C-alpha cells in the first residue's frame, strides 16, 4: 500500500494544517528556482507565509499568463526540472486557446496517483471489483491515471477508452459480457451510451453497473438524474485539473467534492478584489500544488472555476476530514439568437429534465436572412412524435422566448452522429 499511498489520509484538521504550513514553504522555494517566478517572488518572505497579507503578495496565475509565453519560454523559464526527471507530459485542460503540455516528474506521479486512488474509496469501490473505463486514453491524463490507479487498488480495469477508440456498440457489448460494477467516463458520453442502448433495445437498468464516476464536465442535477434513470446506477462526480491532479470526489452524501487539502492548498476569493469570501458564498477557486510541483510550480493558480466552500460535509468516515467544495459554474457557452442569449448549460438542463426527450441537438442556422434555433430531438419510446414536438416547441418558447424549428429524428440517429466525439457536440452555430 505504500506505493499507492505516499501520504496516509490525515486523521485531523490539525494534521492537515501542519502539513500545509510545511509544504507551502516548499512550494514557494521550488517556484523561486523558476525564471518565471524568481522576480515575482523576490519580495515574499517564506518565513511568514501563514500571514494572509504575506501570502497575498504572491500574484495569482491564470491561463492567459501561461498562454502568453512562447513554447520555449514555458519550458525553459516556467518549468524547473531537467528532462531526465520527466516521467510523462499532461495536456492542459480546456477547449480554447493553445494547449500546453505539462511535464510531470516521477515524484509528481507518485502524489498525483494518490489523488486518483482516493476517488474509488469515496464511492466504496474496492479490490475484486471490475470497472469499465471510457475516458479518453492519451495525452490528457485522466484516463490512464485512473486506469493505473484502479489496478494499484486491486480493481480490474477495462481500458476501453472513448468512443473514438472503441466503438460505442462494442463498449455496450463489453459491459454486457464483462459485467463491471463501475462505469467511468464523461457524463455526455455516458448519456450517449445510454441513448444508444435504448435505441438498440438494451435495458442498462438491468445490467451490472451500479455506480458511475464522471468528471471534466459540469454535472447538473438534471443530467445526473437522467443518467441515473437510464443506467439504474448511482452517479458520483469528481473534480481535478491537469495543473494539479485529481483533487477531490463525492462521497455517498453527494453534497460536494471532498477536496484533498493535504495535496493542494485552496483559497476561495472574490473574482474582482481577490479578497477571501465567507464560507458558503461563491468565489473564484485559487489552488497551490503542495506536491506535484517538482517541475511546474503552480502557485495561486486560477483555472476559471467558481465554487462554494464548506468546512464540513455531511459524509462520515476517514475522508470526512477533508472540506467540501461545491462547483457553482464554469465559463459557459451561449447562443445569441434574435437578441436573446441562450446559455448552453441552462438549455441542456431544460432538455434533460424533459422525460419525453431521449436526446437532442441545438443549432443556430440562417434561413432567408433570419437566424433560427433548429432543435433536433429524439423522443422516448412509446411517445407520440407530433404531440411531443409541439410540447417541446411551446416549452422552449415559454422558457427562452425563442420559437424553435423542431426536427424529430429516429432513435439512435444522434448516437450515431456523436459516435466519433468524446464530448457530444449538442450545440453548434451554423450561421454563415
């Protein structure tokens, strides 16, 4: 177990606080070895880091600051370990801008792996069980890190990868034949598999999967309930970022993420003033890596996440020593059609809450110089297509003040269209 757990789970908040006092000094001293940070930290006294005013002297780091660096500058000036110590490279998250590839040392990986292994404990998944993993397997770390973490914990792992690697019909066949108790993947792909199964006459609620683990996408209550209804399984969410590692996961209480504060120091601040916000109030999440900083010194990193911090959650057991973060929002996309902003996340929640709709795709198109919201839907088995179409149209008009053009598709059409995508592309702006 020492290979899996370079740090035992802390027994108390005092133990966490002592570890943070020690590791924050290490984090800043390591950052000072980086050309990028050297001048930026010259005025910071590492003997006073527990003083909030001293800690606040460290500038907040964000994605735009890193994207402003050339490739050579990032590796030569920001990163601080020789190539001989690098075990692998992790692709930065997000879908906009130039991606960066973060070097991870062998020592980084030991502690990063710990963040992933704890997610299984949160769900009560243990040795002897089987997990079907549908996260992408490649230079983005979540898939291969979870696969290796599961094996270290004695969990049999089916390295299926995303639908782009193993066709979705094959994945459904593997789930039926290998009988995993856990399915792991993006929530959008989980819904994609469920819709494909429904269109193929497969009842996942009668299958072996009783727990689902998701990450990387906002998981609203509507999406969670739809997944649980279609799979007949309990959904757990996890939270991480490539700049740090897997940082936390839900327990059986489902009241937020237990955040591994022995691996990362977190702050929740006002996005404008950078002053701390009160417990229970939404704020910008600022994270400092305490262990995965041997090459990439992420100090006071702001990823764009808005969260709510609570000192204690409702869960019990050893992991309840960690505080709770509830994800409030991410930067969300939106359509603007005929002067109305339609938030993608809100629209997705609206559609998933409609039990007559199995799946959907929303597009903005131009017809005779007018912008239209074209909404393609698949209706649940046994539902009248015409009446469902009329109800969806009326509900969209009443809720979003836009009259959509409804296209009713045969079951399985969107599943086939989304097949090659890791994240189902349900929104598209097709205006000329």
